[in-house]
């Protein structure tokens, strides 16, 4: 058997990053979040489909608070090749009552876009919000970027955008080499240069504060990615915090974005303060 990564062959590596296979009720959990999101999208003042680019998915959904305040920018996950911002609108229910404005960013998925193209799209979306958040009452000098799974990777890649004061990366991927060697690359199409250019662990580390969160019941490789990325930032003296959440897996951790008393919401509020 050919060893591809950290002593794992292809089958073992595929399983090590297959979150949906590891969490048997993941489909039901995501469907429930989608149902919660329907009512969120009817919240007063919500503006759906702000266009920031030319591609079909270059849209932003904006959920304003009832007073001026910081802006939380959320980037959805799905291994850069599935899911959509609409399924995560439910997070606005927990944040808006606390005076946080919320913007959910859509971006083109693989194989219709390269990962580099996705990073650029998210950067363009953040720049758009920097220019236009004030139109909806958001403070473009206090923007917090957060994302889950692939969105955690994109969060880490965009911390240096003007106006971003902090980031919360949830269950993210920070070293893309196992992505290149696993089933995930069937659609993603990463080359070795992409791994070097787009892995947060291989790039200059942003000085913007970053909270790195993950579930204690996630796949070991996901946990390792988070702890090693945080350790790298800590060794370089960059500000931030490691936030392991006991008893949560790759999907149940998302429920904590619906709980205004959760440590994830607390982290966002502290970053935005």
C-alpha cells in the first residue's frame, strides 16, 4: 500500500477527512439548520441578494440589527464544492438581537472555480461590505470574519482585509496537502503550488486576532489541523485563542451559532468589541 500522508494510504486518508461519513445524522442536522434558516430570512429589514461580483453565486444576504453596530461576515462550508449561504441564515437569530449585523457570503464552488478564485471572491465580498455596510447600519471598521469547515479556511485566508478586526475559524482546514491527496481533490483540482499558495499554515501569519474553534468529537485530523495551526500562530506571537468544544462533532458545533449564550457567540462579541 502506498502511504500518501502521515502514514495513511488513500482509503484511510479519505476516511480521515470524510465528515459526513463520520457523523451518521449529518444530513438530518443540515436539513434542520436549513429549516431554521427559512424563518430567519424573513426577519425585518433583511436584504437578500446584494451583488458583489458577476458570477451567479456572488451574492450577500444582509441581516441588520436595530441599531448601528459591528458586522459579522459568515462564510459557509462544504469542502469548497457544496452547500450554500441560504442554509446558514439561522445564525442571524442569535446575533442580531445582540446588536450584531450579519452578512452571509456566497461564492462560486468547485469545479466551476479554483480555490484561488474562491479566496479572491470572498476578499471582494469583504471589500464590498467595507464600502457598503454603513448603508445598512453596519460598522465597516469593526468587521469580524467567521466561517465553518471550508469557510474556516477562507476565514484564515482573509484576515488581512481592511476593516476586519478579528476572525473566528470553526472546524477549518489550514494545511491543504491532505485535500490534494484525497477524494476532495476530485472536484477541487489542487496542484502542489496551490497547496503552497493557499494553505494558511504555509503563509505569513496575519496579526489580526483569530479564534480557532473545533469540536472535541471531530475527526482526529480535523482536530490536529486546528491545534497545529493555533500552535503555529502562538509560536509566532500572533493574537488569538484556541477554543476546543467538548462533546461536539463537525455538524453539532453549528448549533452553537444559534445559541446566544454559547462560547462561539461570546468569542464573536469579544472580537467585535
